[in-house]
């Protein structure tokens, strides 16, 4: 079977786990401002599929791009990098 290329992987923090088998993951990135040339923090929330409902709020997780699983879910939780205290 052919590999179709690398899927994007991001690390973020779980901010909600209320939905069944879904975790909302907040990913922060630094972007250089065009005019002021200063780094600005940008945040994005992703709905990620968590089949075993293992994620808790505050966990740091690795998510990977996948085929659409629902209207908003296009990511899967690959592993929990760091558990919340």
C-alpha cells in the first residue's frame, strides 16, 4: 500500500471533554506580525476524536489530521503527552 504523505500533527491542551468520544484541543502558535515584526500568540480550537474517552481537561495531547469524522471533527488524538496535575 502506498503512503499518501505525512499527516499534520499538532500538540495542544484539552480544554473540554464534555462530548462523548470528543476532546476540544487548544493549539497555540507564534506568528510574526507583518508590520511590527513582533511575535503574536494565535490560538485555534480543534475537535479531536478520542475513542476511549481518556483525555481529561488540562492534558497535553498529540493530535493528527484524519478524514472527516463528523461535521466538525477532522482530527484524532494520537497520544497523551502529559497528564494534567
